[in-house]
């Protein structure tokens, strides 16, 4: 189990995206980037993604924090490059740190 912590900004038209839609956006972008996501177990598996706080609708942010658990390690630079290519305009990754314990 490998945790990747990352920070991102949410600007422009993306400020109108809700918290749940933002979670879906990251999940889909990570799948399209072919990152090795660790899925929860159970009837309805989903990626182990968490956002530190939920922003109100219509609010821009420079520094939001999130973390995802991967099945095997991916270098932070590669993670950032692969994911940023799949994210829409208005969402940009700022910093990526891996915790490979």
C-alpha cells in the first residue's frame, strides 16, 4: 500500500464543480492516466481517494490537499505528469509527495 499526497488548485470554471463531482473527476482522470489505484473491498469498490476539505460551490482555491492509495509505487514526478495530462483546464497539480512505507 502506497500513499501519494498531492496538492492542487481549482480555478476558473472549475470553481462551479461540486465536491462529489470533483471526487469523480479525480477518479476518472486517474483511471485514464492508468495509475495503479488501490480499490476498496466490498460490494461497490471505489478508489481510496480522500480530499482534506470540501469547498463550497463557486469558491476558487490555490492550495487544496488530497491523498490516494496505490497498489504499487509510482514516482511523484511521473504521477504528476501522467495525471496532469488527464485533468481539465482549471485544475492543476501543485505538489506531489509519495509515502512508500
